[in-house]
């Protein structure tokens, strides 16, 4: 077994730049909300953000705020508040922690960014149910609470091939948003501007894919736990030159690590896949645990969720519809199995870790025998960790640590 006494996380130097651009993003939202200089749209993370940006909205992502509540370990202060008004403890803990924090009029933004007193008030709420139904219910609560218009896209689920018929349906729904968004924004839809934003998002996603694929190298220069932080600009700043510039910087740093043989784990012996949501409140703990076991967790479905290969500025509506309908979470079991098999092969992985996230069944893919099928097809072991994205009452440090250590022993014995 690797020694757990030397578990130090290697800092990615570009992170300082990322913190600056993320701060700028939140301060710009806050200024727009205070001054009314720009209209603000709240959008689900894999929603039609490019359309909103092209119409002049500044875009805020509630899921990003939910992740912040989890990563700062504040979520459990707020989940019971949402439970008390009727939201079940079994539904998305992003939703319950975010709504609970709003009810208490608290946010980690005020601590991270002095001068920001609260969330930017929305002028419109826009969803895409490609992740789950919870995002629509989540924004629906704010629509009732704030008396703000809500609109969105209802996508297909459990699909294999993404057909032209499905793409046409989603593209049509996106087009139908335009008249009301024009009225709210005060701006006319400009197809050329839409294409410009799509091109910027396309370049961002290309660079993010290249960043993640630096982990094809052995040793891998970045861990999954690093990537969950580094994906921030791809989530909230896609469609901007800022995100592109950041990922060019990050990619250069990681390529230097690869050329110099520097890995996120010094004595990398095993390479693993993480399936499902992060355990936001335990990123550092888990990262240090795996480093101490000479094990690199280097690939995931979660971080790949912001790779949109289909983006094409020459066909913006159809390509957006296709990209946002191709994501892993909406696909059928056969597709998911093939997808993971391909990554395991390309990245040279030794095992798979499934996070069974209590309140996120849509992103917990261990419940219908997928681990067992992958063990049979790939001849590598799998481990399921019980926990949650935000609700730490569902997670046991000792149980997770014991199970992970036993899993690494299993890899050693093979």
C-alpha cells in the first residue's frame, strides 16, 4: 500500500488567474443587479446560455452556487430550512441547500467577495431539463417567490442515438424562447451575434477537452478533484474570450507537466475513473487519501459534461440542440456502458469508482447493474461509495476510507 503520510496536493499555478476571473464574473453580476445596466438571466448549467448571452443578458448559474455551498460545507445549515417548507430530504441537495440559503438570506459569495451582499436578482429564469426535472422545480420556486418569468426546454431522456427528429424538436423549443427573451432584454435577436457566442463556446469546449485529455499521459498531470475546480470557467464563462484565455494558460501548464513527467500523484501506480457527482464537501480529503495510496483518479463523466463537440456556429440552433441532448446524463444504459468502456481503454484505467449520490439519482449510474456489466466486459473491479453531492449526513468518512483502501488492496492483488 502507498504511504498516506506524504499526501500533498500539487497546486496548479493557473488557479490564481482562475480565482481572479471568477471574482470578476461575480462582481460584474453584482454591479449589473445593483445598477440595472444589464438584464440578468438565471440559467441551468447545461441550458441555452449562448442564446441568453447573445441577447445581452448576464448569466448566473444556480447549480454553481449549489456547488459552492457544498464545497464550503455550508449546505447542511440550509437543507433543513428547505425541508421545513415542504421539500423532501430525498430530492436534489443543490436545490434544497440553495433555497434554504436564500430563505435565510445567506450566501458564501458574501465571504468570498467583499461587497457582495446577496445573489443577483433575476429578470428571467431559464431551464433545460436535460439534467433532471429538479432544475425546473428549483427555478419554479424562485419564479413564484420573486414573481419573475420562467421558461425553458424539455428534453428527451434515456435515449440512444440522438436523432435528427429529436434535434429538430429541441431546436424548435429554443427558437420559441426568443420573442419573450427579446421583450425582457430589450434587445433584438441578432443571428450573427449568436454565431459569435457559439464560436466562443465552441473554442472553450475544445480547450477544456484538451485539458482533460492531458491525463492520457502517464503520470497524469491533473486529478479529477483538480478538474472539478478547474471546470468553473467552462460552466459560468463559456461564450467569452475570458474562458478561452484561461484554458489556453491552463493547457500550457499541464503540457509542461506532461513533458517534464510531473504527475498529480508522484508515485502513480493505479489510475481510476470517477463516475457520478463529486462529494463537494470532501474534495480535499478524498484527493489526499488517493495521493497517499499512490492512486490517480484521472477521468470522469462529470467533468466531461461540459464538452460540447457538436457546437457549430454555422448551424447554431441545431448544433446547440444536439450538443445539449448528447450529454451523458440523458443517454440510455447501452450508450453509457460504451462511453465508459472507451474512456477506460483510452486512459489505461485499472478500476472504476461509482459515487451513489443519495439525492442525485439521475447522476448515480450504479443502480441498474452498470458496474457489474462493466466488470464483466472490462475485467476490472468497481467500487461504489455511498454519499451525496451536498448533504454530508449521507457520507461516512470512515466507511469511505475503509472501502477505498480495501479497493486499492484488491488492485494490488491483481
